[in-house]
C-alpha cells in the first residue's frame, strides 16, 4: 500500500519536530531555543543581576522597553551608546526571565554582574 501525500507530509513534519527537539543545547537543559545566547561568569552575591549585551544594530531603548514589558523586569541601567562596542542593559532577573531573554534573537550574550577593580584585575608582572 502506498502512503497518501497527507500521511507522508505528517510523517515529515513529525520527523522535523523530533530533529529540532534534539538540537537544543545539550549542556543547558530547560532552554526552549536551539541557540541560546551564552551565559558567562559566576554569580556573586555582592553584585546581583546580569549584564545583557545586544547584537549590533539593535535599537537599544525600544528593545529594552519591549523585553521589559514581555518578561516583566525593570532594568537597573541601560547602555544606549555602543561604548567600546557595548550596547545593552543591566537587571536583576528571575530564572525564567533569564531563560527567555537568552532565546531572544536581539541578545548577543549575558553575563553575571561582577565587581571589577584593582584586586580583580590582577597585577602585571615584569
């Protein structure tokens, strides 16, 4: 018996869905996207929150407003100019919000907030 075109189409769709489900980043279970923005750094209770960097060409203020409305967070800082190649925002984020943001196409990377100063930068050796 030859399968009808509808059955073949449904089988193809099922095969594609199965393949895409297997393409999630296997090192980070629970993320609902294929290529989440990388998460760098380690949590530091002295500097809670995250710094989120946008991809080039993103309208920063409009995108921060859109994401804040979608994920219900309040940015603590917004970096509108591409100062040293950086545009984005800082915010304290719930785990589900962090997961969602990492799946947004406008996000290049996310980093745990950190305290940076002479003690953390190291010393030059001669």
